[in-house]
C-alpha cells in the first residue's frame, strides 16, 4: 500500500535538528521524498508498523508532529501531481 508520511519537527535546538535528520533518514530507507517533510512509501502492514514505531521512538511528542496517510493499493486514482517537480512511479525501477 502507498503510505504518505509527513512530519514537522521543532528545530529550535540541536536535539531537534538531530531528530529531523534521523526521521528523514528513516523515511528515505523506505520511500521517496516528494517534498521537504513528505515521503511516499510503498509498504506492507508489517513495514508500516515497524517504520511507525521507529519514527515515534525518535520524535519528541511534546514538540514534533508525525502523520501517516494510508492511500491503499489503488493509490494511482488518489494522487494527482501538478507543478515543476517531475513525478515518479513508486512501483517502477529505482536506480541509484
């Protein structure tokens, strides 16, 4: 299923900046960054629970915000893209 992950991390101090980098790195391990604090990830339910647990252990619940939007397996009909950044195919080949 396609999961959209968004986060807002308070970066007023060094600890917040460290949390921001850690959360972004974890999200990069599972998906594609589509905006500064937004990732699209193709996950099964076990991966989703695992990633959610990792991110929640990093974040500070008093200062940060984390959202998971579950778009399901038929996400192609639920996502529209407009503007400059080229879209990508989540199930396509990803070359490094």
